[in-house]
C-alpha cells in the first residue's frame, strides 16, 4: 500500500541526515576543523577579488593536490620545490 513507501522514505532521510551530521565529529578528530577545507577565509576573498577568478576554490584544491598528492593536505610555500 501507499503507507509502505513512508518507511523507506523515512529510513533514507534518516541515513542521509546522519551522514551529514557524522562528518563534523570525524573532521574535528582528523583535521581539527569542522570542514575538511576552509574555503571561507579572508585570504580567499582577497585573492578572489584581486585576481577576478571565479574558480579560485577549485584551483586551490588542485594546487594542493598537485603539490602534495592529496587535496586535503593543505600546503604552504615550503611544499613548492626549488627550481
């Protein structure tokens, strides 16, 4: 009947909701932040408006992936090899 679909919908919504909530404690344990990457900082906004680049967040992630091999490992200037 129609009410049998409510159970599967409720279970699906519960698991999606749980997955969204469980990322916070695991990120706090792993990287000590609420999110894996912090794209909302002031430096990003300054760089974004000075370079007029709409894809700066994606390029920042690609830069770290290119330098360290992992997009979640945030790298600084010391990760860039000398020429």
